[in-house]
C-alpha cells in the first residue's frame, strides 16, 4: 500500500480540545513593512569585486544534493589555552607573549598543564618597522568616501539649468533678417557678436555678496573721469535695473552734478554731511529719505550725489567725511561709482582709493593724459598699495575722430602691463559740448564699448 503524505491540520490543535475555540487570524503586515522606501532604506550592497553577476553568485551557492549528512551539533564550548612565561632571547630580551587561542574543550589540556614553548629557532620575529615609515603611515590622509546621493533634491532640480545655455533665435544681422522674413520657420544661429553681447550682460547682472565700490582715478583734468562715471552708471543701471549711485568725491567742487540730469533740489554731499544724523537710526532711515540729496537719472536707472556747488562755502571734504558718507551709501546701494578729484594727496582721494574694490584708470589717447595715469600708478605702487595690478583696469577714450595709431598701441601696451585689462571707447560727438549727457543719444559703439568695459569690471569684482 502506498503511504499517503501527511495532511496539514485544518485547524488549531486547541480547537479539538476546547469546544468553540477559533484561532485569531494572523495580523496583516503593515504596508510600510512590505514596501521598500528608497529615501530611508539602506543602500544596497555593492556587487562582488570580481565582476561576477548576482545570478552567478547565486548559482555558485546552489550545491547539488549529496548523501545525507549527520545533523551538526551545537559548537562546543571553547577554553583558552594557558601559555607559559615568555622565553628569553640570548640577549635577555623576552619574547612577545602569545595570545590565547580558542580550541574545543575536549582537546584542551588540564588547567594545570602548560603548553611547551617553542624553541627560539622556531619563533619568527618580525623585523622592526623604520620610524620614517611609521610616521608616513600615520600622516597619510585617509581617503574620504564620496557622499552617495540616491535622489535629486529640490535645489538640484532648479540648479540643473545653471550650466546649460540656450542658444535662442538670432536677432542681429542677416541671421535675424532671415528669421523675420521667414516668419520664424528658418531660425539661424546667433552670431558671435550677439552671443558675446548676451554674455557681457550676464556678467554685469551677476550677484555680489555685498556692496561694491569702483573708483575712477586720474590726477589730470580732462581724463574722461566724469563722463566715464556717467557712462558706467548708465550701463550698470540699465542692465542691472537700479541699485547704482554715482558720487562726486571732489574735495572742493566737481562737475558730475552739472553733467548729470539735474533734480528739483540743489543739495549735495555738503548738505548730506550736515544732516547725516537723521540716518544714524538704521530702523528708521529709508532709501527714500536719500531722495532729498541724490538726483535720479530717469531711464538710466541710477542716482547722482553731486559735490559742493555753492561758491560761498569754504573748506574741503576730509577722509572721515568720506568714510561716513560711504558707509551710508553702502546701506542702500549695491554699486557705488566714485568720481575722484585731481589731487592725489587729498584726504578724501586717498580714502576713496583705500575703500575701493576696483580702480578704473581713465585716460584719453593723449600723451600727457596717459603719462599722468602712469605716474599715479607709480605713486600707488611706491606707497605699497596691495594687489594693484589685479585690482585695476584701464579705459582709453578717443578724444577725436582721428588719433595717433602708434600712440594708441603704446598706451594699450603699457597699460596692459600695469593693469589687468584695457578697454577702448570710441569718440562720441554728443559728449563734446560738456553739458548734460544725453544717454539715449550715445552712439551704439559707445554703448557697446562701455558694456564690454563694465562686464570686465564686474568680472574683476
């Protein structure tokens, strides 16, 4: 008769002994225990270093069934071996004590018995490690394991486009004309000039970790400092969208106030110094309160703080005056453009050079103006001004339509050796009369040149 396989009981054994007993159904396992959480569960173990796949590793573990093996009993208790006192070397130095090794209790000798120490010739003594090798091993830096990121965070999702540059449709030149004539069906790539223009704008629009001060310097009059400050203010203001002030830091009287758009008041730095106490309380002072002292430049999106314009006022602006006004402007503006005077030894001139994050040497393509700027750099160098070359750029402006080409090359070469970059600005007839600068009438060459120069200033900051 063929034996029948045993059948599993249909109910609990207690059901046959206790009438009416019904076992409780097993509790359902929570869903969170059944599913893996990719955010909190530990990372899966790495694959074998030998390069075998998981299937190969599983196949190696599956051994074909052989003859029945006797059941393995529990491991026997182990008992440490008692070793004798360490033997001595011929020179009297004791051998290192051996560690106790766990062996089965049945094979262990009696507690009174001692294992015979090996002979001196049979003991292998490792050679001493050189002190230099030990020091090198201790000083070797431990390689830090790279952080394992298993998912993309919200910040990573937004930052994924930072390094990518979208090459949009062309708007300049024949490429832009073809795109417009075809109604957008044909989309030529942008020219190199258009790409460089967008890159310069992006450089100017970058964020800084605090306010930045740029001082325009040259001890000679007529070196295009004032027009350079106004052109830079127009460029920074329109491209960045505001937060820019142009400050005439002349120790007596400057011309920035009459070259910029005049406001409905005549207050200057002198009046601001007289009423500076109203801004001491930082919780009560507002940028709108400065409107009584600065002059808005309209569509140029920057303000002008003029120097003293009253003929009956005596005295000069001191270094402490510069420091107090500069701290106030740093609270409300991101970029401060300083138009310095012509006296290299004036206190406020030296204070401006000390506080500036960047120096801009302005010069026209004239030998006397170029020499004056180089003389000033020599004086700053002799005075120990730190990091002068890398904190200074040069802007060379053409004073007329026709300039000496050899003098131009000489000035570009010598200022290229003394400063980090040299930028050329072409001649613009709208700046010749010396009146209010008509920002909307600046030539395209002037605007593009100052865009390139301001991008270089922003990069230096």
